[in-house]
């Protein structure tokens, strides 16, 4: 008989679970890089601790143009990675958020949230919500981070996330609509290739969230009631034609329109592209077009 320490109980796209409870991820932990100042663009970054228990931290980016007399919109960025991999401090996400800051001329806060299996879902939602409330604590100009006090226009905040981060961004928008976010106006949510229920990855999310309420859990499959209470005025959803999450992204926009929510939703599709292609093909014309649409959405009147 196969030993319990080698017998596989569950096999998921990003990890396997052994009978003894051990979880083996298929991807190695990403290498992280420190904050820095870009000598070309002048964009500066630094890290800050939101909470020590549980540990939540963020990376803050400010453009060279940052000026206390002309405050800028804020991107609150939530990275993807199947709720179990990647980091706000990885080279890939540091570069991506830095590019958005440069092209949109905004301040950004990128969230380092807890990952499965060390931090089962809902830690990703709760950590991100704690970080968003920490950001909001600066709206009166007396928060712990000077850059946020000095440079951010808290009437122009955008929730942005890709893949799992798109799912988390949706949940945060629901919480803003349900509980409020004093001192802050969340203008829009931007969901890039968002993960939602309706694919063969559903069982993976359910396993990662031991307290789930089944396939109709509103964090997996957004309910019409939650969609109707989104706490923002505008939503932009990106899908990619060859992405396994394309259909659930399109369905999300249709359900949002059907929910009675009073805002406006836009859908942008990248033809002949795969999931999160823009992160590793960042100079490709379609990745440039995706960022251009994102930047336009942020900077429109």
C-alpha cells in the first residue's frame, strides 16, 4: 500500500495535496526585489507595513511629477497568482505597476497579501481590505505614510487587479458598497482577466477556502445582490480571446448590467491572446493597447 506521505489526495492546476495534508506547489516561490528609484522615469517606491499580526504590507509608488499642490489619482493594485503564488514585490509586478504609474501619472499602492496554503482564503480578501482601509486612514492628511498624505487625491481611487487579483478587487468593491470607506471615493474597479466561478478551477478555490458556502459562494460566483451594491461608479473588465477565464469575465459584465447597479461597465477583449499575456509580453502592441485603455479609463473626466 502506498505510504500516506506520497499518496496524492487532490491534484489541482497549481498544487497537489497529499493524504498526510502536505501541499506541494508546482511553481517555485518568486524572487522579490527591493523598492527603488528608477533613474529613467524618476518613479520612486518604498514598502510599508499595514499590520504585523496578521502580516500585511504594501509597496507604494510615486511618479516624478508628484507635487502636494496637484494631487494625483491612486491605483490600489492587487496581484494575481491563483491565490497561492506571486508577490507585489516580484520583479514582474514591480515593473508592471511601475509602468502603470508612469503611463497614467498616478500614485499606486500594491498589496502583499497572504497566500494559500499558509494563509487559506479568505485571508487574501481580509488582508486586502485591511490594506485599503489603511490607505483610507491617510485621507485626512495625517496618516503614517507621508507620500499618501501629500500626493493622493482620495476622491479618485481605483481598484485594479488581474486574475485572482481581479476577483479580490470585485470583493473589495462589494465591501466598499456595503460598509463604506470614509474619506475615500472609489471611482472605478478594473478587473483584468478576472477569476470567477464557472470553470474547472472551481474545485481548487473551494479547497483553498475551507469556510466556503459551495459553488454559489458570492466570492466565487458574484450574486446579483452583491453586484448591485458595488461601491464604485465605473467598472472596466478585460478578457483575452484564448483565456480559459474569458467566458466568466464576459458573464460578469452581463450580470453586472442585469443586477440593477447604477454605474457603467465596459468590456475590452484582446484577440488571439492568452491569460495575463500583458505581464510577460509587456511591449507587445496588444499589451500596450491594454494599458492605454486602462490609463484612459483612469484619466477620463
